[in-house]
């Protein structure tokens, strides 16, 4: 299966609708036309290494559904993907097009907290469901009218595994050097709480702005203290500069960060090591929400994506799950109106019911009148009533000889 080339500032309209629709009379088109699903994904910018696979995951699932007859009595799924450029301005522009011009029924694959927070009020205003991969706590706060669904761990949840990993390694005096973003800032309080509950102490804490030209002063401030490890919640651009300063300074402090900042190859990354080299990256720890790569359903997803066994695709897998859940809820409700069908999301994800994986299996079970409990590609999908995903597992990795070594789940 071939996928379109995705370019900056250019949307990809993947129309998965049979040519026969073009000859139907207008009333028939209105009743049986495509269900349009929008995507705002990072095809360029700091998240650009993740976006293409996120879009591909949705396209693969949509093709599966369409090949099996579509939804709602034969309506095809049409994926319309836009580039978020990993920034809020481009994301708002993309959202206005999807909502006002394309008139999508849902938006999936929204990656990054800043872009998601910028698009959230537009989706709510239009009564369109937004499934996101952003972690900032504020995404699901306030009156979301049941339209916002987070297929990712919250920012608070990202801080706890890093603290637990440090404590397990015997670190009692630690530091924090955090980038000032909604996502990274939400991790700090739970990180400190977990360290202190485990008998540790945060000795020093500093912040940096994302666009600072240099981080030398902050690195010297934190690394120069009596600490054995430092938590650095950041993105790849900032962490690359910080790691270089850490290495030049000859500091022996162990670094713990996020996989999106320091991966040597997990989930299609690897730009960090190519930017700093093996010697700088050696021994750096990183964590991220992950999948059970040994499960049969995840192996099925790897096959669908054409990926080799053991490939980490957590964002892509959860995007596939988000599309499956959205269309399953539409089928259960009998409508693509998000103000109606989103009320069925908890009934198909939280059980009780038959454990069901994959979009086509989910749709068939719903049509058969079965109670279902959707078991996703990325994890066993279950939500709190506010739209937050429950119990996302985290993987702990360390870079050795330029590759990621998985140390286990936290």
C-alpha cells in the first residue's frame, strides 16, 4: 500500500471513497457520503519524526474499515491530514480548514500539548470530537462537553516514572532542569512528591526557556551541586544543547529525560544520537509511555504498519486506537454527530463486555449487538470520565553504544 508524500504547509487528503459515489444523485450522496476524519499531526518541526507514522496508522485502519464495508450502513472513512508543523499557529490554521471547509466529524492524531490546547476550543465550539496525543493536564480540564479524549498519559503521570527510576537506581540527592512548556512543567510537582516520598531530596531546581541561545549557566548551576542525577524534561532541540554542555563540563551526574528528547531510535527517532554522537549519549536514561511489544495484538499492529518485530510505535498505535474508538462509538450510536456518539465511548472502552481488538472486530461485535471492552493496539484502552486515559505503562531505556536498551516497565 502506498502513501502520499507529505510536505510542509500542504495537507494530504487521502480519500478512501469508491468512484461510484460520484455518479449518485445528491440526496444519496448526503445519506451515504464519506465520514470525514481530520488529522493535525507533526509532519515537520520538532515532532516531525513521529507524524508520518501517526498519519500512516490512521490510513491503514481506515483502509481496513473501508475494505470491510465502512460504517453506518456503508459510508466510507475519508482521512484528511494536515501538518501541525509542531506549533500552535499552524495547528489553528489547520483546524479551521478541517472544521470550516472539510467539515470533519472528528480530529485524531493531534500530537503535542501546545497545538492541542490551541485547537481544543475550536473543536468544542464546532461540536467535533478531538482525540489527542498531548500530555498537558489542561487539555481535559474545564467543560469539554465530552468531546476531548486523551490517548496519552497526562503530564503529571510522566513525572512519576522518572522519579521511581532514579530512586530504584539509588539516587537520593537529585536536581531538576526543566524547559518552560505546559507539558514539561506539569511533571515537576509529581516528580518532587515521588522523590520525597521515596526518601530522596530535590537539592536544586532551574528552568530554561525553549528558545534560549545557550543553556550553559543553568547546566552549571544544577550539575555543580551535590547531586547524583538530574531530571531534564525537555524536547530534543533543548536537550541536545543541554547534553552537549553537560559533556563539555565533564559532569558525572546521570541524566534522566523523556524519550522524545533523547531517543537513540525508539519510535522512529534517533536524531539525538546523530546530533551529539555516541560518546555524549552514552548512559543517558529516558522514559516514555510504551506498548507491550510482546502482545499478540501489538504484533498485529506492527504487521499492519509494515514494521519489523519489536519496533516501538506508541504514538502510532494509540492513534490507530483513537480512530477505532471514534468509529466504534459512531456505529454504536448510529450517527457521526460527535455531540451524540461520544456518549458511547465509555460503553465500548470501559466494559464490561467481550475483549475486542482492532477496528473491524470492534465494528462487527457492535453490529452483532454484543457488549464490548476495546483492547487496543497501544494498550488496553480505558478512560476516566473526563476523557483521560487510565494506567498508561512507561518504558525505561538507557543509551549504550548509540542504541536504546530497554530496562523494563516502570
